[in-house]
């Protein structure tokens, strides 16, 4: 074996080693990195949680808007007004008996 063949073989091994190291690095980055598969799964799970919370808040907002409309000057719901008076102020009718 001559020195030229030995040098050529060593260069090939270095090239193969660097290529393998880069392949491992990019594979790891594709799985574990900031834009990797695991991060994508975490983002999808967080998005699903936020959608559930958004839907809950939308329903709560609709309920509050309904109650606000029912207590407005243009539309007054006497049953709701009576319920709010009992809950907030602690009032009761004269023909009712309070049991503690």
C-alpha cells in the first residue's frame, strides 16, 4: 500500500464520518428540535385545549349577553329580575317562609 492510497482511504473515512454526524444531527433536530415532530405534537395538543376553552368562553359570553338583554330597558324579564333580586339582595316575598 502506498501513501497516496492510504491518504485517499483516510479522506473517504473522514467524509463518511462527517456525513454520518450531519445525518444524525439533522435527524435529531427533525425529531427533538424547535420545529420537530415532538414540538408539533405539543402544539397540536395545546391548540385542542385552547379550542375547548374558546368554546367554553363563547358559551359563557352568549349566556351573559342573553341575561343582559333580558334585563335591558327594551326587554324586561320579570322572573329573571325576581331571581336576581333574591340572589343579590337577599329579598323574599311577604308570603314566603325562610327556613334556616
